[in-house]
C-alpha cells in the first residue's frame, strides 16, 4: 500500500490509473477505522481495480465546542488494517494543503442538509460536502462508498454529486453493528461502560419501530411516539430527535407508503450518537 500525503501526488496517481483504464474505488474516512469502514473498503475492492482510502479529520465539518481536537486518531493502526485489506493507496493530506491560506469556497446542499443532524450541527453538512467535493477532485474515483450509518450524509453526497455533475457512482454500504446492536462508530470509544450499555437503547428503539411497521402500522406520528417513548425510558439519555422521512429525499411524510428512514440522535453520557434503520425495503 502506498501512502500519499501530497495533493499533487494523489492527482498524478489518479491520472495514471485512469490512463491505464483502471476503475478507481474511493472510501473517504476520518480514520480510527473499524469493521464498518473495512466493510466499505471490501465493497470498493469488489467493484474496482484500484482502491483509495483517505484519512482526513476535516476541521470544516466540526462546529465550535465539538470534538475536532480530541477526535480519535490512530494512523499506524489504520495503516495496518488497510494493508491487510489489500488497499492500494492511502491518502492522508495535510490540513494546510487542503485549506490554503485565504480559502473561501464551500459547497452547500441546501435542502437535504436541513433538519435532523442539520438542526443540531449547523454548518456540518456544508463542511462535509465541501471536503468530499475536494477529495473527489483529487482522487478522481469512478465509484465512492459511503456508510448508511450516516444516512443524511449519504443523501447529501448523492445530491451533491448529481447537482455538480460529478461522474461518480455513489454506493451505500450497510451499517455494521456490534454484538449488542450498537452501530459501529469511531465515537463509540468515548463511551464509558455504563453509557455504552445505555446506548443499546437506540437500536432497540429502532427495532421496535420496525416491528410496529412490519405489523402494519403506517402512521408516522404513532411510529415516532413509540420510538421516542422507548428512548426516553432510559435514564441519562437526552434525545435530540426521532424522525421518519422519505428514504430517497428525506422529505417529511405522514404515512409510510414507500421506503422510509427512521433516524435518531441522542446524547448518552455526553457522547452524541446517531443511528437509523430503513423500513419498507427488502431488508431493514
Ligand atoms: O463520514 C466521515 O467519516 C466524514 O464525514 C467524511 C465523509 C470522510 C468527510 O469528512
């Protein structure tokens, strides 16, 4: 695996791979990799000839008071995991090269970024869309894989790629869960053992919502209330939102007559966690 730190170096590699007719698969990450990331890497490997993974803790997607400084980092551990997966290139750009002095250009996906996490993390999706657009221009992939764990992010990126005519196929990767159901996330490392136990309420509540849907309930407010009650029954969990939205557009719906995303966010032991489940498609 070749580690690339320079922007020009990455561009040269991508140009060469394209000249050689290689299909480039890309998995952007912020590092501290877990099975969830590695499942995206395997998907990229299945679909492409060359796989590029990036590690970049992107400052523009963190708000004031968020965890940019203390976001977990483990470059050596990440390298060895990616080497074992047979990744071809690991791109680790520097902040000063990604955001040159005087930087002033941002990508704003106006509608999909609204609501859900957008309400609680102002500017977050603007930072995500901006850095992903930049990474797309540097890595020049044919295919890019994003986890469904960050469902709103996935739809923001899909919309951005469509609106800005990126000739890149955006492919979703299913959420990978721990044995107790918690969605894998680099931020799980912040959880104390007690908070971790409490955090299982998120997926439990989503499963409960899905079971109710599977038993025939279609009313969004009834489904939401059931999930809300389940989460609020757990002590020391501060619920931020329970939303049930159209799975393609994230538009508000009143009844679930087509695939929908149930998305939740809560603060558990000072750690903000999100999770979601899709209902009304073949497999939840
Ligand atoms: O999901 C993430 O890790 C980040 O938001 C991403 C897509 C790498 C952009 O910084």
